[in-house]
């Protein structure tokens, strides 16, 4: 009988199969890796059935220098309302504008200062009309105001105490600047207050955002010029904020408040360099030798005054333009001792000054006039330093001729060419206070902000309210970037993603970030679980830039 021998290759196949089977026990085969279970959404102790948002421009959804329909639809309160609707919130109404142009009109005429939105022009922010042509502003506070009540009570420009103003929505008060055209659109009556219209809706939950921001922002936007705007005194702010919160919580409503960020971190104050004068600029570079010759006379005066008087910082006012590197602009610094009379006196007494005057083609008899003009122009001036902040709007006037100065010098008897030479903004004509935030003015803003925030924190704690740290968020976005979802947002103008084209207000993606920060503190304070249940806003769904052709 023949012995059967199994083929070798099948023997090895059998061994491999046996080994594979041995390694896979019943336990191994049936094992399923655990997957984290997403919990069902709960509102915790908060009642979102009637949500009302109260605040200023951030609350309204203001961006790119305007309020328009798309920006309002992407406001952080509207984003929040969509999440609150998942746990029983009612309809959320907003005073939507008429179009996506932005701007305001009254009886068919544009309101000054309320212009269509900014757009990206390839190199930076430009007006919408510069790309698409003339626009008829459709949102008219006389012809087509919407009908309330409105859950979104965000009014751009409102300061803390404005929420308590009777007649803040009265169109008749616009002439005295005691009314706000945005509130004119939405006020329940000419005598209504913002707070009153909010309370009339009997809110069960509220957000109170950026109260205090405009109380310092107006002063900052004005470059610290108190003739244009002033910081709200802390006592006024304290009274207004406590009154607002006491009223909003009087019916048992819960809510969220925010503190005030250090607004000088915004790109409106950090984008324009203090030294923008390039020697490569054909309009500036060739003039540097002449300019240094003129300021050389003044620099000698400064040095002399420091050596013979108690004006110990006179030499620090010396002005020199570099031929090899960018130079700082010349600014007026009202914190400096005014030495106009001393400058004029030294120049008149100088035996070489008449010849200097004649070098400009002026008669020697003009020496006293020129001495007084130089004294009045440069009695409180210096070149800017890295500690100074130039407001964003200064970029459009640096290097241009100041027509008011030009006319003044013509009236003083200077010929047109010389009047023009001494009227160049930031070069021969010192930048006025409204274009520059001095270190002392920045300190005033910071001190007021810290005081406001101490009050906000104290009131929020005493009422058991949630608090969003906008200050910390903006600081982090400025220093290292702030992450939301897959995005890291910074405060760089245009490219940072957080701040819109006006350099102050958030982009729609920034408002989505803000909504998520609200949801975080709501979860922590009231026991809801918007984050854990996967109900945060997706930052990628919200734009950082709107097209000029936005329908």
C-alpha cells in the first residue's frame, strides 16, 4: 500500500492558518474599541425661551465700517439664538438693514459719517464705491424703519449711559447729538430708552456685551483729543452698568456679561508705523537735505534752550530725517512744555537768522514773522517714537498738504510755494492730537478700562452671572493668536481673520468665535453642555471678508 504524502506548500499554509486562529480568541474577535458617546444637549438651569441681547456695535454685528444685512445675520447674538433654539428659545428678531451696502440715509440724503462698508481693494481697505461705483444708500431712518420689538438691542456707538437716555431714539435729537440714528430705526417710541425696550420683552436670558467699550473707544479714535470725545468718568459708568444689570435681572433672568478689552491692541491703533517716511519715496527723499537744513536751525535752538533753562527735554525735540532709513513723523505733543515764545526769541536774537530767512527768497524784514511762525509751529513738537500709536486714518493724510495750514500761511504773507512746503502733514506740519495716541493718553485708556472691568467683574459675581473675558481673548489674539476650531485668529489688519477692515470691529468669523466663548461660560455657569454636545458654531462657516458684489 502506497503511503500518501501531503504537498509541502499545504503543510505550511495549514500551520499559518492554525497560528492565526490561535492568536484570535473569541474575546479578540468580538472586541469593539469604545467610541465616546456625545451627550444630548441640555440647557442646565438657564431658560432661553426669551433671549434678548443688549449692547453696542459688536452686538449689532457691525463690521468693515458699517452695519448691513449679511453682517447682522452673522452677529454673535444671532448665532447664539440658533443654538438656543435647540433648547426651546423662541424667535429672535433683528432690525435688519435694507441691503448689503451699509450706510444710513435720512429722507433720501446720506447721513454724514454713516457710509457704505469697506472692502478689500487688493492692498488694503477701500470704500465699496471705489470698486462698484456710486451707491444709493437704502437704509433710511425716515422712510423705512422696521417694526419691533427686537431681540437684538445692539446699537453701534452706544456708551454705557446711553442705554438709559430718554430720547436716544428721537430723530429730533440728532441735531444736538443726543440721539443715535441706529436706535432711531428701532426705538419703540421717540421717548424710549434702550434698556426700557429690552425690558419690555420680559427676557428670561440676556447677553450684555461690550458695555464700556465705546466709553473709551471714542476718545481713542479721536487720538485722545478731548475736544472731540472724552472718556466716561468711572462713577458714571459704575452707575449705568449697575442700573442696567439690576434691571435685566429683576425678573429672575440669567445672563452673560463681557468685560472691556484693551482697545489699543486693535489694528486701528497698531497698523500705521510711527516711522513711515521712506527716503526712497520720490516725493520725500529729494527734500531731506533741505528739510534737515531747516530743522537744523531749530535743533540748535533746542540745544541752546536746554543748556540755559529748566527745559531739560528741549534737545529731545530735535528733528532729523534719515537718508538711509525710514524716518518718524513729526507730531504735536501737548504734554510738552510750550516753548513757542522762547524759540521765537532765540531766532530773532540770532545774527545768522536774517540770512537764513533770505535763503527762502524772503526779505530780511520777514525775520520776526518767520521766527514767530516757527515758534508757534514747533513749540510742542517732536518726532514720534515706537511708544506712540497712530490711528489708522492717519495713513491717508501723512505726506499730504494741510489746506487749513496752507491758507493760514498764505494769509501771513508767505508765497504759495513756501506755504505749501510748510504744510505737509507729519513732515513740516506736525500731526495734530487727533491722529496720535500719546503714551499718556494710552495710560488713561488703560486705567479707565481696568476700573470698568473691576466693576463688571464685581457686579457679575454678585448677581451670579457668567462673564466672558474679552480682554484676555484680545490680548491672546494679539500676542500669539487665538484658536477657534481649526483656525488661529490674530489682530493683524486684513490677514488676521479676527478684526474687520475698519480695524476695530470683528469679522463674522470673529463673531462666531465670540458666540462660542459665550457658550463656554454659559456651560460653566449654568450647567448646559453646548460644547460637550457638539453644538458650537463652526468658524469655517463664517467669512473673514465680504465680496464687493455681495447681493
